[in-house]
């Protein structure tokens, strides 16, 4: 009897030790870097590669996708939106999210790092708990991110987060200029996050994108400035967005909520399903 | 109406001033090379993200009017300069330099540095 009771007690203790409730709280964050507060992009707004001219960012596009990009530019010159899908409030997805149009917050926990970007209230979750890429995850705009922490200078604290992200859905482009990612969505994004050695208020993200629309991996470097006077606002794009897409064409809503042409000489959309005669 | 309205716009086709409006989406539908100045009365100020909107009633010389949908910057950035949802109120009279829609429809884009009250006061006092 005593033996059975002892087994039961041990079993309960083991079960409790394996339950989430027994995880250490508060977690020990002493090994992790201080990336708290608010991060603003350094460089021009809405431009993926900040080190180049806006019109020539160095994307090594395949001929097929270079043609798609140039057709996009021609449409933009007429007032169109080209291959930029976000004007109707579709999320940026990756790697465009890291343009950080509006400020970013990074929340580091031992098993996850969460990146919140004010624009569209977008979030990405980077798993750092040792898991592998799941085989059955649904594709998403942000993809599935797995990260590992590294102590590159051997001081006993992590100073670099390396991330690989896969399993995307689209459409996505790199920025409002419409540089396209491939429609097969087989993008792989590899990142290195680290703080500048010279300035603890400058965070870098080295981003390498591997994509079927590129002839080779494309690496760029982002920099973000820490703002300690934190002010975030609400960023739900759909609240008053007047930009609409009908039949592949972009239009704009008037102050009265009526459809207006966005391009010079633009025809109204196809109204074949409206039976009412005027 | 549109031609009359265009004639009423103050100082039309100004020389392009500060840099082009660039945001989370392309502003290509707005003619940034040919900004115009308009004066009108605010019908509504929509302080929403990622862009704020001013619905501005602009009267033509013949007494008719249109309400223009004018797209501005983001609260995320404006808040740092002291803007709030009550910085502009219905009934306020504004003088704005805008980039009009290429189509000629009553819409356009504006930057905070290029608008003020009709009497010349800044929308938000400089800090």
C-alpha cells in the first residue's frame, strides 16, 4: 500500500514538473541582450535596400521577373500600383516587414522572440526553443521562423539572433516600388540580428533572401535606431483605406465613398453583374 | 464643374516643393510633379493609420462645391510632432498644397509641412 502510494506521489510530482505551470517564472533573461524599447528604421521610408538609390536597389532578378518589375514600373508611371499588393491593406509579409515603415518592438523570451511592427499591427514569432521546421504548417505571409541565439564574443551572453524563415504565402513584394518575389512562394529568408559594437542603440538586421525570382541570394543590411521615449499608435489599415482593387485595377474612394479613377483616363470597372438600368 | 473648380484653385501648378510623398504604398496615383494649392472647409478629419485623411469642401466660383478626399501622413509619425485627432476640426478653414489625383477626380495627397489654417496659423505649433 505504502509502495503504491509512493509511486502515485512520484508520478504526480513528475507530471507537475512536466506541465507548463512548472516552467520557471519569471524566466531567466540574464543571458539575453537588452533590445527593449522602440526601434525606428534608419534610412528612407518604404525602401527595401537602404544602401542604394530607390530606383535601382540591386535585386538580382531573373529575366522573367525583371520584366514583371519593369511592367510594374510602367503601370506606376500611369498612377497604378503595379505589383505592390499592400495598398489594399494586405500584410507586408517577409522580408518586407523588416522595412519597419512604422516603429518596431522586440520582445525576447527564452523560447520565442516576437517582433511587433506598428504598421498594420503586424507580428512575427521566431521560435528559439530548438524545434525543427514543421512539415504541416499552413503557409503564411510572415512564414515560419526558427531562430538560434549565439554568443559571438564569448562573454557568456547572447549577442546575435540568427533566423531562418520559410513556408510563405503571397502575394508579396519587397517594398512599394514593387520588386516582386516569386509566385511559387518558396522564399527562404535568413537573418542575423545584432547590435552595433559602437552604438547599443543601433540594431542591425542582415537579411539574405533566396527566391526563385532571384538569380542568386540577395543580401542587404538594415539598421534601426532605438527610441527610449516609447510612443506607439494603433495601425489598423482597413479603417479608412480609400484604395480599392477591382478587376485588377486600382481605384480610390471619394470623401462620399464613391468610386473615383486613380489613373488619367481610367475606365470604370466592369459592371456586368449589375442589372439595374440607369 | 471640374474646370471651374480647377480655375478656382489658388496658385495652381506650383513648383514641386519638398520631397515626394512616400509611404507604405505607392503614391503614383497622385501627381507629385504638379502640386496645387487649395483653400477649403474641413468636413471631416479622419485620424487613422496608416494615413490620416482630410475631407475638404472646396467651392467653385459658381457656388457649387466638391468634397476632396486628401490623404496625408501617419499618426505614427505625426504624433511625434504633437498632432492629435483634434488638431483639425470640422469647420476649420485650411490652405493646403496638395498633389492632386492624376485622374482629375477630387482627391489628392498632402504633407504636414505643406498645410496650415487659412489665416496662416500652423496646424500644430512648432515645439
